[in-house]
């Protein structure tokens, strides 16, 4: 039986070049907790920890928890970026908008 959540976490972690130790450190978790999420079936994540993991992996909870692949990795990354953007102060938002204009 497949552990979709664990597979997604492992892939995104490796894509970012994070070790189990590094992701654990960034999410205030233990290495064994991250390992269990990636390898145990079924995983038993806490909402708080999973939220921190999604944040560090530049994705969303929706993507990590979606087993039907209705949320693509790219859409999740875009949604994560937009959520970060919405938290920025107005001056920083303006700078981001100007930078994007330069890329057009």
C-alpha cells in the first residue's frame, strides 16, 4: 500500500537538497518524525507539523494531503508563493510587482 504523503514529502525534500536532519531542524521536528512520515503506512502527521513541513518545502497542505493528484506540484508552489506575497508589506509587494514587470 502506497504512502502518497510520504512520497511527496521525500520528493520535495530531496528536490530542495534537504536531508532528513535539515528538514527536521527547519520544522522543529525530530529526524525520526520526518522519517516516519516518509516511510510509515499510514503516516500520522500532526496538522501543526505538516503545516511547517509544507512551508519549508514551498508547497501547500492541500498538495501534500491530496491523494487523487487533483492539485499539481506546480499549482501548489504557485499557491504557496501567493500566500507569501499576501503577507508582504505594501512596499515589498510593489518591489515584487516591478521585478515581475522586468521579466515580461
